[in-house]
C-alpha cells in the first residue's frame, strides 16, 4: 500500500512543532523581542508561494488576475523579510557584555 | 532544477531557520543565528526561482517588486525607534497574514501554476489547506491591524465589549467551517470570498475586546497565528521550508503567549475573552480614602542612593513612554563610579511585548549581564538597600501576595517592598492599568518621587 505524500508533510509539520517547542523554551527571556522579529522575518518565506504565483502567467501576459495577487504578496513579504532581519540585527548588535576595564 | 533537489534545498533552509531560533538561546550566538536565518531565506528564494525556471519578463517584475518591498522594509528597520518595537512587530504580523491571503487567492484562481488541479476542480486536500491558510491569514491581518492601532494610540486601548459578543464570535467561527465544507463540494469562488471576508471580521472582533494592557499576550498570539497561516499555505504548496517555518513560528508564538499569561497569573481564555482593566479605574479612585504617602525630591533620592551599597532598578512601560532609558543609564554610571552595586530587575510582562525592557536597556548600552529576570533576582531585594522603581507599577504591588480579593492576586510580583527603602518614580498616585491601587505607595519605607521619569532621573544624577 502506498502512503499519501500528505502524511509525510504532516509528519514534518508535527515534528517541527516539537522542535519549535524545545528550541523556543531555550531562548533566553531577554531576547524575546528579537525572537518575535526574527520569527516574523522567517515566516515571510511565504514569498516562495508569491513568486510561484507571479511567475505563473505566460510570456505575453505578465499581469493576470492571479499573478497580480502574487506580486502584491511579494511586496508585503519583502517588506517583512528585509525589515524583520535588519531590525533583528540592529537589536542584537546592542546586546553587549559588561566591559572588563570599567 | 529537479523536484527532489529543490525539496532537499527547501529542507536545508528549514533547518537553517531552526538554527536561527536556536541561536537566540544566548546573546553571543544570536547574531550568528540571525545570519543563518538570512542564508536560509536566500536559499529558499533562489531555489524557487530556479525551479520555476521562468526568466521571462515576469521575472523582471518579481525583482522590481522584491526591491520595492525590500527597500521599504530596510528603511523602516533603520528608522524605527526601539520604543516602537511592539507596533512594528504587530504591523509586520499583519503583512504576513495578508501575504498568506493573497497567495491563497492566487492559488484558488490559478491552481494549475501550483499543480493543484484546474479551476473548479481543485484537489480536495489542497482546497481545505488553502481555506485554512486564507482564513488564518485573514484573521492575523485584521487582528494585527487592530493591535497596531491600539498600540499606536490611534485607537483607545480600552476594551470594547458588547452584549452577545462571544456568541457572535462563536457563530462566525462555526460559519467558517460550514463554508469550508460547502466550498469543497461546490468549489465556488463566491464562497471563497465570503470565507475570507468573514475571517477578516473575526480577526477584528477577537482583538477589540482585549485591553491595551494585555498587548503582550495579543502580540504573541498573533505571532503564533501568522505561523499557522504560513504552515497552511505550506501544505497547499507542498513546500517543506514553509511547513517547518510555520510550525516553528506557530509554536514560538504559543509559548510566548503562555509565558505572558503566566506572568499575569491569568488563563489564556481569560485574556482572549477580554474586558479586563481600563474601565474600573474611575470607580476605584472615588471610593478610596486618602492615605498618607511620603514624597520626596531628587535631592532626597540622591542622598538615599549615595549612602546605599546596592541598588536594584525596576523599569516598566513608563520608562519607555518617557524615553528615560538613556538618562537612567547615566544615573547608574554615576552610582557605579561611587562603588555602588547596581542591577536591573525585569518582570516578564513589563512593557508592551515580551522582552521589551531588555531591548530598551540594551539600546541604552546597559550590559545584558546586569539585567535579571524575576526568578533570578527576587531574593536579592531583601538584601538590597534601595529599589528604584521607574515606570513600573502593578508588577511591584504586594497586594498580589496578600489580598485574595484583588484581581491581581497570585500574579508573580517583584518583592520590592523588602528593600530597605523604595524610590518610586511616578507622575501621580493614579493606579496602573489593572485599575488597582498599589499598596507599595503607602509603605513606611517608600518614598514617592512625583515627576516625569526622564526629568527625575536627570535631576538625581545632578545631585549625586
């Protein structure tokens, strides 16, 4: 009997939830704000779907009803990707240890 | 690019995202973690381009729109003040939600592009996944917009409640399931639009009854929703990177909501059903008899601190509002020069989002190893000479430990009153967001400093 590929994806999904559970509990509370901004950035990997959607049309009709939604989603996701990673970087750069000489 | 190879590369980028979160377990590894995240994203995007393999004029537009969105994002990331992080994160959540909705719509209109069948004859499983992705995405979008407006102060933070609210929400939620069921058999685009419209409405309705003070929970919850929306779309697109990320973000947001609820000793449902705080404030004030408080000025505060050997600072949202974090650091520097030991105590729900105070202190160049969480530092109050409470209120209220009648009874609080003396910077005696009078104000060892947090801190520094 063949297993539906959906079951494989479901397995990945369930296991990832567990990974997420343990990884996030180990995040230090002082970094919870960067955690939120970086999860924000990575969830914008949804741009993958947006790219497929916007490249779906043929050569002579770039803008079709479905690709326009794709393009809009690309803009939204791109704001998030760049904004999310950069603001996380900016925050993390501020976390410094005590200077020894002081 | 072969389907197997791209599937493996998507898996790689999923793993890199896991490492990105793993890096956040300590500030030293966090920057490297962020880099992993960026690499994962670059891999995911490049693989998508290569596997679609369509480098026609559409590709140019993709790059153009990517650049437009990217520059807007980069601009915001550099300009945003650290005090506005909660608003920024709420705003970003709404974008993820809306992007999920758009991708789902696009897949519904043109399923061939995604290998999901033909319009009107979409695979059943894909249709369900699409509906879930779109519905959760829409809820995330409208919910985050409301959260953003409340945080920005454009909308009042007071909870908006009306009769039959919970019934209405429940009915709408049930209607989503019914619509999904009919959508699967009829495949009608009209049903799909109605589904999205109702989801937008639900997002709006579930956030309006939640008070501005519960925002840490709301933001975490919306964080979680944005993850589940991404996962739903991931199933539709059969994309591993998206499924892994969705699960990670979903559980991350859920854990943060749990931590925030625990920090307030409230159940998740209690917060979601809303309607707490804000309104009781006025009635509470009237019934209160005037109790004596000791108030002092910057000179008194400076005198107390100069003669102390250890000082614990308790910052709260008021510090963020007054932008007092830099002035505070200067004061602490002066104290340290006088050989006084200074540490910071942070309550889990201080501020408007998880970890908000830590970021603000980090911005003001406070080394992170001087900043402690509630459990780490709570025993030290008894041995400290001075507690300097700046902009925090309810999280220091001893009533939470003593009065079972109090709405905040059982909430973990900082044992500030155990210090030899407490300096409490506040503009007036008004209660905090919970609408409860703070017993600490009237204690023998408390000295109230009535002033703007920033100005008071600066004055104290001058007097030291």
